[in-house]
C-alpha cells in the first residue's frame, strides 16, 4: 500500500487519542450513525396502495447494506456543522435521498443483469416480476426527489442540478459497462472513466451534498466531491483486485468470478495489453473457451496475471487514487475531529483483507 496503508486496525486506533473525547461529545461514531440512518429509512412512508407497487420498495430497502452513501453525506455535513440536532434536522433527509436513489439503480441494474440475488435474497424481479421492478424503481426515484425537496431554498436549485448531473452520469456508466460486454477491446482510460461514472460519482455527490447543506464554501464542496470520486475509483479497483486475490473465506462471494465471466476489469485490460508470445496465446485461449473447468481457468489466468505483475500494477493505480483523494480531504478547512473520523473510516475501508 502507499503512504496511507496502516495495516489492519480498528477505526479509532487511526485517530489521535486527544481527539476521542471531542468525537464522542461533538459527533457520533460510525456505527451509531449507521443505526440512525437505518432507523430513519425504516420510518419512511413510500405509499400504500396498490400494495404490489410499494411492497417491493419496502422489501429492497429492508435488505440492509453498508449505507455508505448516506453515511458519507452525514459525515460531509458534520465536517462543517457537527451539532447532532442539526444533523438530524437538516442533513438526514438529503442523506436518505441518496440511499433511496442508490437502491433504485440496484433494482433496475438487477433487471438488466437478470441477477437472481441481491444481498443474499431474491431480487425484486425474481420475487415479483420485471414490470413490477421497473415501476417500483421509478417510484423510488420520485421518492429521492421528494426527500431532497426538504432542503433549504437557498441550496435547493444547486442540489437538484448536481443530483440530475450525477444521476445521468450513473446511467452513462451503466451503459458504458454494457457496451464493453460486446467490445473486443477496451482501453484502460475507458475503463477508469466507466467506473468513475457508474460507482464513484455518487460517492462524490453524497459528500458534496452534505457540505452544501452545511453552508460550506464551493471550494470545500468541490474538494469533498473530488475526494469521494477518487477514493470511489480506488475502491472499485480494490474490488477488481479482491475478486482475484482475496481470501475466499473472507470475501463473501466467489473468488475469480470476473475471470470466469471474462469481465473486462482493470486487471484483464492490462494483461491483454502486456501479454506477448505464448503468454498472450494462453490468455486468449482461456478467454475463447465456451466450456471449461472454472477452478482451472481461474488458476491459469491468475498465474498469467502473476507473470505479468498485474497485481502490483493494479495496486499502484489504486493507491494513486487513494492518495489523491486523501490529499483533497486534507486540504479542506473543516472541523478536525470529524475530518479525522472521515479519514479514519476511509483508511479502514482501504485496509480490507486482500
């Protein structure tokens, strides 16, 4: 890891001890914030009739998750206004909006991918049907706007316009990802742009949203957005890496799934660019097979990655994004206690087992 890799350590061991009393009195810890978010989500009323329209929404929102995006929105707010009561009154509904929007994208993505499971449970289109999933997802998007409308008028137009741009970019990223499935060649720059749009821009927007409703300067909210986007790209590169090199017992899903499906990840794109001679022929052979032993293919392609030093290359690129993002966070003039909490939370995520 780059200069920010601190090993496997608990969140609060990453924060200077003299900050801890202030963190407890000024701002809640991460688990408490996540609990507050879940309670607020549980209290949302999406609608009641017809039940077939609204029950799928309650179902998908009940499946849990890390609640990363609303958490980042609250942390972004807390950088500039860490009083708990104001967090609840001003920042919670906008934070919930980004989580509802995120789950809306998951409902539609699952239909497009024909995915049978989401967080270990049947997807909406499997439990009901695709048409219901489309309609329920549409209502979730409407609900996200409804939650944003509680923002003070002085910020509302700016927030909505930025949300619209972010939402369009998420769709652009999804379309590019689908385009890549049918293309023989995808460049590294194209791939990095795709994951920036599909995944990272919503993390950046979540943080920026928190800063905007806390009356932060435009310079600060721009830095917040950049921080979120850069670490978001870094996290996606980490996921690419974990899919190949993670401990299967800790990863939570099949290791090598991207290799099995020939998914054009950062690793495969660079392996195809670097491979020559017999190595290139071997890689292209495994990519061309329609029937194969999954474990054998994963082992063979992983060995090619090792030969070409693809893991080191991916880690280097990943750390470039992490370092850039953390530099942007460091440049923000904000409450140091909350900034340390956000930095520590980010570093903890960077130190996931690989």
